């Protein structure tokens, strides 16, 4: 994994799940890490795990839903490192509720975090990457960013929006030396469903059974690392559920029959 040696890698959502696992993998590859999230104490624990592996790791806590904090974090990081080789836009939040019952404020909150906060950070570092003449931007989406799915209307919409933005950005940056990669997880063993919002905007506090049986998060991080090294346009990571992406694309009638059988309560 010498590809990342001494390269500056900024990971958001680094306090848990895929972000934390990817930070550990990057630390083992001798990357210079910048770790971000809202929880300062949890970030410090991940930082300590990275430094025990011999890596340089700094924390930059901020709330991605607050535009001023996004800009300040980007300025602070770029001043500190003087370069940025890879940005992994991984921060996000999910949802488990029927669209008809979900408060509009929940839809707005999810879009603010998953979409607007995400692209705000990209726009904050993009001029710097363009000036240095190289860079890599990765964004964590979801297989439900490729199709709608029950109980995830706001979450799915926010991930759909990321595809529209970053596919457009990729085409605009085609001759710039800056690469764009989608990280597209299926079911990964993380706490994202525990923290998913219900129709009132509260955490549901329940682990999805399918997610509990999903790919171990450390294995998913290793798979993602390999895809980032190859600068792949999209990295699909997960288990059998990834077939839904291809079923939706090539056999849509079959896809809709499958979805209708899923419990919506």
C-alpha cells in the first residue's frame, strides 16, 4: 500500500464505521491523516489507534451541516499540511421511516448533511487541488443512491443528488489531474442504522438485521483502499445485495417485484 505513503488524506465521518476503518487502513499504509467528525473524544481514540501504527494523524472536528465550520476546517487543514492528496467525503446520516409520515424538517436535515455539507467541503478544497495540479476526491454514497428503496426516501434522495453533482464535476475536471471516485456500500456492519432518523427526527436506535449480517467493516475498508489505489470511478462494496444495482439496471421489472415484497412497516 505504498501508494498512500506520506500523502495527505482527509477523512470525514472518521469517528466510526467505514470512516474509522478506512483511517486505520490508511495509517497502516503510512498516510498522513486528517480525521474529522463532530465528536472530539471519539476522534481522539481513532487518532491514538492510528498513531500506534506509526502514522501521523491530526484531528479537525467540525459539524458538516454548518457551512462556516466547513470553511474553517478546510482553511485550518490546508494551512497545516500545505497540500491535500485525497479527500474522502464520508460523513453522513441515514433514515428509516415512511415518506408520508416523515417531517419535512427530517428531509431537510438529511440533505443538509449528506448533500450540501458534502459538496461545501469539496468546493472549499477544490481551488487548492486545482492550484496544486492534482488530487483525488472520493464520496461515500450507497446502493440506494442508484435506486429508491422503502423507508429511505430522504436518505436515498440525498445519495442520488451526490451522483448528479459528482458525475458532473468529474466531467468538468477530466483534464485537471483530479480524480473522482464513488464509494458505494451495500450492507456493511456499522452503526449507521442505529443512528438513522425516524419520522420525527430522532435516532431509531435499532440495528437493521440485514446490516448486522453485512460485510465486516474492516474488510470493506481494505476493498475500498484497493479501489482508491486504482483510482476507480466507482467502488461497489458489500455482499449479495450489490446484485440489486445490476438487477435494477438490466431487469427493472424484476427489481420492482422484489421491492414490493419488502415489508414497509
